[in-house]
C-alpha cells in the first residue's frame, strides 16, 4: 500500500471514529469506501489508528473533549455500579480516553447465567435493545443496548452491555502490545475519575 494511502486511511478513519462515534473497525472500512480504495486494501492496525485518533482530538476537539470524556466515564460508573453483580469492565473509547459525546459506552459483563443481566434490566424497569456485536476474539456476542441520558450535554447516548461467560474473564484482561489493560473494573474507573476524569491511558 502506498504511504499516502496509509496516511489518508488513518486520517479519514480517525475523523469518522471521533466525529461520528464509529467503532474503529467500521471506521477503517468506511474510510476505504470514502477514499475509493479497493476493499482488499491493507488496513492500519488499531494502535496506529489510536495514535491518529488522539492526534485528531488534539487538533480539533482539545477544548471540549476532556469534559465530554469525564461525563461519559461518570455515566459508565453509574451503570457499572448498577450491574455490579455481573463483574462489569469498561472498555472502548471511554476507557482509553479517546471518547467524545458521540461515543458509545461499552461495558463487558461476565455472567454465570447469560440471561441474568437481561433479567436485571427488566427488574430495573429499564428499556433496552438486544443485538449482537464483535467480541473479545472477533466472535459475535450478545449485547444489550441501553439508552442513557448524558445530563451534562442534554443528550442521549448508548450504553452497550456485552454479555460474556464468566470463563471469558481471564482472556479479557490480557494486556495490549503497549502493556496496557484493555478494560478496567469499577475501582479502575473510580481512580480515573478521582484523577479528574479526563486522563487518557498513555499510548
């Protein structure tokens, strides 16, 4: 792949991830279409895209993103506490520190009974939409999408509760190539908020 194509894909995918709240895989594939490149064009890896996303935020959203990130982490903590019985771990852009108000909150639940989290939402009289999404190893997993109000910005965001078996928890905590945990538990999220709430995980 030509170097300029690689850069164009990264910049376009970063814009889509930040400004439209797309997940990184979808953003990279959409970038190919927007740039008119073949579907088989090699895609940048997620670490390269993460760097591009951080650069895009620094250039275009430096004044607003920290407050938006803190608000999303506060919302995530509320839902992690509500679903505490199911071993919640925050992941995605809200965990990494690359989220804006257009980002979804992604929380993984590790359940003894895969139906128990859904029953908990019913008991909370909480509306939700069941769907499937990409899991830890690229597999399809069940998820529950919960609409939640982001009061600071008077907007609704989606909280996605991904349902895993308890046995999947060990693999969920393997560090990434940069030695970072890919998701954090309630204590880890509280620690981020105590530090101001807008800190990013060092790239």
